C-alpha cells in the first residue's frame, strides 16, 4: 500500500506557512525585551469609571468623614462626579451611601481652612475611599478604608533668613492608609499643587506622590515673604483641598544709611536696628529692650555705651566709624531675634585726589592776589597741598572752621572745596609768617 502523497499546491502552502512562522520567531527573538528591563504601565483611568451598573444595591456606612454631608463631593478616579449615583444621606447620625465596585474620592466642595497641629502631622479633609466587602462572594457589610493626605511644616514658626531676605521652612506631604487597610498601594498617583495667598514666594512645580508611606514622602522647601499678618498656603490635590495658615516669627532688620564708607576712620555711618512684624510693619515694644551690637572687622561703634529700643518704640540707632579697609560685618541681637549686615570700607581715592588738587589750586591762586609777595610757584603749590590735605582730614573728622558737615566734606566736591579754601588761606599765613621772621632777623 502506498503512502498518501500531498498535492503540490498544498505542499507549497505548507512550506510558505512554516517559513513565515520561522521568520516571525526570529524577529520576535531580536526584539525581545530583556528580563531585567522594568516596564511601568500607566494605569488607564477609564477602566475605573464608576457607572450605574457598577453600584451595588446594598448601602454601607461611611466611617471617617467629618463635616456636613452637603459640603461633600464624590468623584471617581477619572474625575467624574458620582454624588448622584451613590446617593449619600445621613441616617441616625451616620452617613450611608450605595456601594461602588471601585475606589472613589470624597472631598469638600470648597477648600477648608485647616490649622496645622503643633507636633503631629495634620490630616487634610477628604481622601480616597475603599468600600470592601468581606468574603469571597463580597457579601455582608462593607469595611471602609481611606488613603489620606497628611501635611507638616518644619521649622515652625518659619524663621527669617538674613542671607536670602525671606522666610524659609519645609513642607512635608505624605499619603497614608487607615490602620488595618488590606490595600497598601495607591490605585493611582496623587497630584498636588501649591498656591499662595498673602505672601510672595517662588513657584513650586506640581508634584505627584506615587505610593503611600513615609518612604514616598515629598519635601518642598518654601521661601516666602508675607504681605499680610496671616499668609496662607493653598494646597490643591486630587484627594484633598485645604488652606493652611503659615506662621512666621517677627524679625530684626539692620538699616544702614549706606553700605560703603571711606576707610581709615574718615567717615561714619548711622545704622538703625528695627523690630518688624511678619508683614513688614513696625513692631512696637511694651518694655525697653537692650540691643547687643557686635562689630566684626576694622570698625568701631561710637556714642552711648548701650543701644536701647525705648518702650512704645520699634527701633534704635547707633553710629559706626570706619577703621582701616575691607569688609565689616555688623550683627545685632534682641532677645531671640538676630540680624546682620555687611559694610565695605573703601580707600578714599576720589576725595583724596580732590583734596590734593584743591590744595594745589588754592596754593597757586595766592600768586595772583594784588600786593602778594612773589614767591616760588613750587613752594606755593607744596604748601597749599599740605594745608589742604590736613584741612580735609580735619573736616571729615568734625574738626574745622568751615562748619562744613563731615558727610559733605567726605565727597569729592566737598574735599575739593575745603582744600582750595584752606590751601589758599594756609599759603597766605605762611607768607605772612615768613615776612615777619625776615623783618625780625634784619633787626
């Protein structure tokens, strides 16, 4: 008996099919993802849309909700409002509603003002609700579990940063499940955005919290400057909205009339120390406050031995005189508040050149006075320069006969004017003294 033979057409089709199958296997092998490569699949939120047929006829008791039911809003994970589907109502002092098959978000319709706890984290109103029925057939009363958003701030109240010129603190955000929850993984990431009210601050990018637990905590540095006494941080998230009051400490400010002064003791600068409220308004003291002044660098404080903010006032003032060159750090302390500022002592190049030029001009001008004795031009110039320079230094130190304020004498124009007048007068005096000495020697 002969073995059955395949017809040529069927045999060709079979060979073609086997060839395509082999080629497909090779291509799949070449493009196969290595086992070590992790692929994160973004959840499709459309699959958790809660529809009417996905809501059970049985009702469950919602535990853990605080507040009026009329202020609550229920939405599914896709953002659809399902308040009408769940039909919540208050029965005998508890909230009941129809049981959905998927998790849903319950939050307030309008953001709530929340006061941060002194020590522990603060739970924001609202959260992600899981109504789970026990047993394989999902029968019996449902157990309710929440994923809550917690917030804390440290340090609190926020301290003032002298370097940056603003308040600095850190906000910490954590998602936590209620105790005993059989589910520890979030069904989808929680998105959080921060806005500001009553303060100016650097924008904080929108961030997400992928999982619950302390290890997935998000920390945000907050740098701000209040414009009101009670600034607020507006927290907006997919599971909770709240307005958080941010506390900040009063601060101390140093306000020098200028930050650059002539070195070598040629100039003074007045520095005001002011006690300021959070919003920048003066903070008046009820009792006199001593101000501790520390000067780091080549400068010294002048005036009274103590600097005191008087009762009913908010500021005091002291004077610093330069000594040498370079930077000087001034630090003040009033109670627990501190402030510092930096001054720069510069070489008096401009005023010094103006003084030398003015003295030379004053000395030369003496030659063109009617009746003046003819003297060497170099001698007049040298005497004028010496007298003008000495007069400039004396005037900026407050010792002089021109009654020119030291602050004006320390400028280039003031130095020139002082040296011209004093250089001219000095050469005249020297000439008169020389004539008298000659007359005396001839006798």
